[in-house]
C-alpha cells in the first residue's frame, strides 16, 4: 500500500465529488459479437470517445491472475517495491505521475508490451518468482492486443476506410510505441471527514496514443467528461473492458472521433486496481487525418 504523510496528502488536489447527471443516458455498451458492433463503435467514438466492450474474448482467468499478481506486488513493504523503480521509463512509480510534476494518490507499474523487455524487469518486481509475474503479464497483454487489433479493424470497416488494417497495423509494428500500466489507488479513510470532497488519484487528461483499453476491479473511481463539460462516474465492471479514443485517433479521423477527457478519484475504504493497454503508433510514424 502507498503510505503518505498527512502533509503529503494535503499537497494532493481535492475536488468536489462528482454529481449525477440525470440527462445522461449511460455509457455505451457494445457486444463485440453483435452484427451491429462496427456501427455502434463508430457512434460511441463520435459521441463519447468511450465505450464498454462485452463478449470480448479475453479469458477471465488472464484478467484475474494478473490482478492477483499486481495486488501481491503492491502489498509488499515500500522498501521492496522501490527496488523496481523509479520508472526510466519502465518500472515502479509512487505518487509522481510523469515528468511534469503531476502527483496523485496512486502507485503503479509501467511496462513495455515487448515480452523480452517485460522479462528484464520482472526480476525486480518479483525476485522470488519472476517467471510467474512475466507469464501473467504476457498472457494478458497478448490477449488484449489481439482483441484491440480486431476492435480497430472493426472501426475501420465502420468508417468505410481501407485497408481494414489501416489502424491496427500501427500497433502491430515492431516499433509501436505501446505500453502497459497497472495502477493501484489505495483507500484513503481520511476522506470520510472531508464531506463531499474526493482526492484525485489521477488528474484529468486525455491519452496521446491511438487507443486505450482499460480493465479494473469492481471499484468506483473512473470518471469521464461529456461534451457539455459535465463529469460522470463510470460504473465499474470487472468482466468488461472500457475503450478510450486517444489523441492520435482523433487526429487520424480529422476530429470525427473525440479523445475523451477522463480522471480517477479515490475511495475512502476500497482500493482500486486498473490495468491499461495503451496502443500507440511508432514514434517515427507521421500522424495526419
């Protein structure tokens, strides 16, 4: 668990709790096996830049196993977790998010999606059983990658653009700038005394990649911003994936799709664990509409 001093907590941003938007009809839920899935994906990406994906084909066993391994790591003493960091760029991070001085009530593991690179860092993440952690990450990431390729190819078909792999090929490229992140947001019991305020776990942002694919445990915290600027809470669903349009996909669709602004706030009693695959193009790729 992350243990922060009282002064450390006070330095983190507090915001008002998200109020329900009663005009909001809900997060789009798309069945990947539906014959109408392509059209529904395009509609969701245009309206929200975000949707929930069900019947996705990723084994629940892979999802649960990796979450268990992540919880084991985050439950270690701080001194042992610190051996896997700081992230340069990959490894363990605590509170500090990225190079711009942003902070949050969070700790995380940032990993490459390359199996060889994952193997190199596993010895510091799980010294006693590095192969177990490696296997859990590789099985999960490989399965999520394949699902994401199919999602992007369905989106391309829904947009009537050719070839079908015009988007997915960028993620399949050996030089793809993709990464994988496991986030842990510890509970903060002190929040109960703050009356309507919540602590920012990860501040509002958009993702720069083409697409982000998130799965979390059954804990609230994720919020997205609607077109009118209203923040709405996304109900958790540990069996499904949430798909985010990234900045690169917004550019490539000439603004037809919207890169969704989102954030994570903390719970007072329950920890949140999320696993995100960020699918990005090679750094040398020219991105244009």
